[in-house]
């Protein structure tokens, strides 16, 4: 089941929705736009690793959005995520998303929100953006409103570049600054090992360190070939086509990222690279058994938080 098919679930605590992490299998930076953002082409896949959002409408008319952040217990003996402090005020995208939803829908009541946090912060895994996307859907349910997909997409684009694709919940190719979304067919269950080293990288500082004039040329067919390889389960071939233009500047800013890359090379995974603007790093494995073995080796090296997860699939097509 894809995220797009998942609807908020009513419980005694409120309306509950998972907020999946994401990986960038491909991230090409074309240059800086006039609006200050960078023009991108990226392939994003959602993961089974999820935060959980619980939204409950208040009984009285108030504009207040109250957010409580709760770290989740790690399953199966995995280490807990090494979170940077997660704000609970207007700096959190959940609060911004629900405030914009209130305005757009003409809602007079406020809401109480619980965020159960499993995705590391400042990792390039889309945790904050996915939380905001889930909050929009759970907020609609809690307040009994429906803006429609087009308006909800517009709100998501205002909140953050990754929010629209995580709202859709589909593996997708994104262009522009991320708002132009084309769902693609990718299989579910690709085994991944993700490591978040003890380094916090803000997207802004990574982009500022990127020299777009020195980026290597990319094959126009590279992205299509990557999607084809992933779709066919040819993960080793996919690894030769994966790309992240932000990895080199991130490694210069945080040597821990380069150390994790070297550890993945020694671990013998099929492919590996940084996701988003970092600092999280992932490797593709042939099976869950291999992924668990690789994760055990990486934990012994004290590289940071280590997690085994798989991709979520879709029924979309790509041409």
C-alpha cells in the first residue's frame, strides 16, 4: 500500500497518520534560480521508517496549535535516532502547516498534536517535510474539512520543497525546486541500511558550499536508466547510476560523512551514497539478511545511528 492510499485513522487520541522518511537515489543540481532556490532533478523513494503524527481538534474556538514531540522507542534493538533538538513552536513545519490549513479552510478551532519521532533530524531524510505533509492530511480529518488535492499541493509547496512529494507518498521524480512531481513505478521492499553520523548539516550551508560551475556533466539518459534498473531489481547496476551532487560539499563540511562512505565501501553493499543534503547515508543490499549483517558491522564501528529499512513501492508508471 502506498502512502497516497493511506488515510488518517481515528483513535481515542486523535487522527493518526504515519510520516515516512525518504531517500534520494538521484539528486542533480542544475544551478541557482532567480528566486534563490536551486533547480533540481531528483528521484525520491519513501521508506517504511516513519514518524507518527496524531492530531486532535480542540473543543473551543482558538487559534492555538500545541505540539508535543516524543522520541519513539527503537524496535528490534536498534539504537535510537540521534536527534538534534526538535522545536515545538512555529519553527516546526507541523505548526506552520496546520496554521496555513486553518487559514485556507476557514477553521476557527485549534489543535493538539503529538509527534512520535523516529526519523533523525537534519539528516536529509525528509523527516520535517513528511511530518508537515502528514499534519495537513490529519488536520483535514481532525477539523472535518477537505481542500482537494490541488489546493493541498499548493499549501504543501508554500511550506517546503519536499513537502509536496511526501504529501503524494509515491516514489517520484521531482523537478524545479521539488514541486513538479512525476510518480514513477518502483518496487517495494528494496533493503536499505541507513546511517546518521554525529553531524548536523543544514541544507542551506550545504547548498552554499556547492560550486555549480564545477559539477560533472550528467547523461540525459542516466535517470531513466536508473529507474529501469531499480524497477528490474538490478541494484548493482542502479548503484553505478545513482548520483548526489550535494555529497562532495557535505563531505567537506562534515568528515564524518566521508568516514561513513568508506565504511559502506568496506562493508560490501551493492551501492551507497548520501541522501538529500545529508548527513544521513544509505546502502542498498541484496536481501534483508545482508542488510542486517551490514548494519551489525557498522554499529560495531560506532559511526552513529544505524537502521535497517525497506522502500515503499507504487503502481505508477514512468516513461
